């Protein structure tokens, strides 16, 4: 890229990134902030969310809110949406990056492990979308990025919960694309 030339401009936009305190979420936060977006970084770990938000805000000169929440909790997602609106006035972009992976043979994975993975990976993605879509519709603009995996399309041994959840996220995304 040529110095001083932006590939895209997100000035005045606000992005919510679940799983935003580390890994892919943190990298996407930096990318959006470098394009001028303000951020709400959501993590179950409040200290990590706030530290990453402060770091990104300082580095890119954006506003960034670190918010502790469990994406699989409807109450937490409603609180996160309200906090985003209160602090930054809007939600334009949602990146559902929060997720967990459980590995092992199906007979070794407990029902509780399977349910927790589905709650975070699938229900969390659905709840986040459900909470921000009315805002995006009212503003007549919005972008949603749901992170899935090729494993959700082809399957991999020892990953039945993860493959199932990512297949569900892919279908959720396809259905929302047609609905919206």
C-alpha cells in the first residue's frame, strides 16, 4: 500500500467485535481502527477487553470501549448493545469472532462440553446479530461478519462439536444474508 493512502475509510463508524481482546478479534480491531472506526471490544475477561481497547485507542486514535460479557447470555448482549449506543452512539459493524474449540473423540466429550461450545459459537453469534440488526435497519446501513471455518463444511475427526457449530454459523450467515 502506498503511504498515506487508505484502502477504505470507516471514520464515524462503530464496530462491535466479540472475542475482541486477543487473537483474530484483536487483529481485526486494529484493522478497523486503522481505517478510522471506533470500537467495542467484547470479551468474557474484563481486564483483557479494557487493556486491548486502551492499547488500540492509543495506537490508532480512535474511541474504544472494552466490555465484559458472555455472548451466550441474552442479558449480557442486551447490556453490551446498550453500552455501545450510550458510549459511541451507534453500531454499524458487527464481527462475531468469539468462539471456543473442543477436541476429542465423541465418546470422550461430555454433553456439557458440547452444549457450552454450541452456546458460545452458535447461540452467541445469533444473539449478537439479533441485538444489533434492529439498529442497523433503523440506520439503513450495517455490516455483519460471522467467523466460521472450513471445518464446518468438510468435517474433521475429533472435532464434532466445533464442526457442527461452524456449520451452523455458516448456515446462519447465509440465511441472514437472504433475510436482510
